[in-house]
């Protein structure tokens, strides 16, 4: 599959936390570097996402915020 989004980070699914409707998916894209996404439980099932599997985080955003204390 080809996508127009340039920010694609391949990684390994480290953890899935299921909620009532959504699941939190933690993807390790480099040693010690994780990205967390919240997707529907049905998407986890239909995509076959499971801990240890390979997935790609696709980031498409018009804004990025940075904060400091």
C-alpha cells in the first residue's frame, strides 16, 4: 500500500491495552522509542494487530506542539 503521508515509522507492537470501545497500541519504533496510538477495538481485530507483530505508525498532522516546564 502506498500513502501520501511521509511520516511512516515501522516498529513492533509492544503493548495493547483494551478499553470498552478503543484500544491503546504502543509501537516501539527504535530501542527505547515508543509511539502510542488509540484506535478502535474493531480496527485492532480487523488488522490482526497483536503484541510482537510489526506495524507502521502513519503520522499526518498540520500542527506539532512542543511544551516545557
